[in-house]
């Protein structure tokens, strides 16, 4: 696998499993399990047309923070005209 870093908000970076010209592949935990927010997702959406997100779990009360981040991510990508492709 070719891991690459993408710039996100406040000078931080996020490591993708793979990167295409305007697409990136991430595991769910890297994007929704970490302390990321709207500004981070906006940076990703500005750089990508498609985000592939794999290992998306079934949500429960124990994963409400991750579920909120996931909803935020999907909302932002939708608003920016970007696609999110999910895998389980």
C-alpha cells in the first residue's frame, strides 16, 4: 500500500491508505475515530472529488462521537459536491 499524507486544517496532516489524482482511500478510524472536525473535512473536500471510506462500523450508543463525525463528514462532502464511497 502506498500511504500518503494530505494537508488538513491548522497545519496538520492525515494519512491516506492510497491516493489518486482527486481521490483518497481511508479507514474509518483515521477519519471518524480521530478528533477531526468540520474544518478538517472541508480541507479534504477541497482537495478531493471522491473519498473512499472502508471498515465503516455499525453504529451504537458506544460510538456516538464517531457517528456524529461521520454525519458531519457526509454533510460537508455532499455540500461541496464530492462523493463518499463506503465499504464495510
